[in-house]
C-alpha cells in the first residue's frame, strides 16, 4: 500500500563530492601481469584505446548495488546506509535523500522517475530532482533487478516467486506466479559485462580493475586499476558516451574510450 515517506534529506557527507582531477596517470596505465605470469608480447604497431576519466564521485558509504544511468545521462546511486545520491550527466552532485533500508538493486529510470529498491521491502519512486513521488511496501524482498516497459511500469520478481508489476503511479498492475516466458520481453538477469554503442566491452573485476576491450580486434585490451574494492557491472550512458563504473566501497567513476595511443 502507499504511505508517505518520512525520510528527510540530509547534507551530503564531505566525502561525497566531485574530485577533479584524480588518479592522474594511474588511470592511464595498463595493469602489469600477475606475478609469475609471462607477459604477452604486443606488436610495436598495435594501437591501444585507453579509457579516459571524466568524473569521480564518493557516495560516502559502501554500495550493495551498482549506480544507474538515466536516458539524459544523469546518474543515481544508493548506499547501504539508506542514502540515494543523484549526479548530473557530467558527474557533478545534484541531490541527495534518505530511504528506509539499504539500496539493494541498481536504480532504474522509467516513466520520468527513478525506482529504488531497499532492504526494508520498499520500492521508492523518486522524481528526477530527488523528491518523492510515491513508495510501495511489499510483503517479500525483491530478488531481481528491475525492468520496465514503454508505459513506465516497472517489473520485478520477489522472494515469494511472484512477478510483480507497478504502474508509474504506484498501483499494482500485475501479480502472478513467475515462470520463464510469462513475459518474454522482460529480462531480469544481468550480464557480466557491458557493451557500449560502438561494441566495446567493459567489465568490472573483483580486484578493482576495469577490463576494457575495444570492438576492433586489432586493438589491445586495457586493464585499468581503479580501486582495491570489487567493481559492479558497468552501466553505459549513451547520452554522455560514458561508462559509469561503481565500486563496492562507494566510489563511482565516469570513463570514456576517447584516447588512442600506439605502443612503441
């Protein structure tokens, strides 16, 4: 049922600020091979596309789920201590608010709203400025990522093994026992990597290293060390032409593959 949210927006921790510039050349370095492993020979003429850092944001607390990206390039990230932060497409801080429970799924944008799932068995619908549109209380935890359709309705599978649909206004539009193929247009599984619009692949590793593989097989893959914390599956922003990479530690990075350099 619907009920008003009593959470109040608090001032963002000083750690949750934009840092320009950061990490410098460390980001542009290719990670060395593991100890004891023979390095792979690279032809002298082989070009390499190296992701270029555009922004770095610290959410101020660990993450249980990756940051989400809206169609305009805006970024939304939620923490385990119940804070949701919104970033502008350039990564600058836009807004913050509190929710009940830890944010457990990637924020999902549909129907002009951000949908946020928390450990308190709630689904929040936030307006683009972070203000509350509505909140829905469930009787079972959400066990999948969110999916949506053209109407702005969102869908998910809960721990009770029912498939739920919520309209853009917070009403239940679907509740039925989930089985494969019941709504084949909806996909709840998450791939282990992200492909951008050019066909490049982005993969976050558990050791905090980003693997970037250009679409062209003629180019050498890059290993970019970002942090010592595990990385989630990146999200691609078509509007900003950036990969948004989140770490469990609470760091969010924006990178693009714009720089090409040749080995000598």
